[in-house]
């Protein structure tokens, strides 16, 4: 970071001299990081009940819970149907959730970009 004659920092110059990373490289890196977190952290997190389940158990109404409409889906209960190894099942479910969420965000971003570009052309 550069400083002026009076010793104050000039962040604009420091930012301009910093190496830039392309949007594509950033996006791919962020997706890889999210996949690693989803696959590894989900294994540790799924062995503990989630917040709602914990509170329901500690207050005594967990026994009255009913299965949701998605209880028989292929990714129910943080697991993948048909995969015998529990850690692999959870990792696949985490990766699938990450990819679906990323894909939805990417499509939303593309739609917003097209809309913004289209609005500029109409002016």
C-alpha cells in the first residue's frame, strides 16, 4: 500500500497495483471451495441434530413430529438414497445441494445481466 507525503494510506493506488483475478477464475475457485466445504463439513454436521430438531427434543415435542412431503426424496435426511456408505452418502448430498444452489444463483445472475444490458439498449 502506498502512502502520501503526510503518511496517510492511498488505497486506490494499492488496489490498482494489486493483481486482478478474472471473474471466471474466481467463480471456479469459489465453487471448488464450496464443494469442499459441502462435502467435508456436512459429514461432521449431519451427525448432530439441527437446531429445530434439538429444540423439539429438549422441549419434549419431538415425538409429535411428522415426516415432510420430501421425506422419501433421493436426498432426504442429508443423505443420498442407494448409497451404502454413510459418509459418501452425506458428501454426495452436500455436493448436489451446492451444485444446484450454485446453478440457480448463476442462472439468476445471467438473467439479471441480460435484463440490465437490455435496459441500457432501450435508452
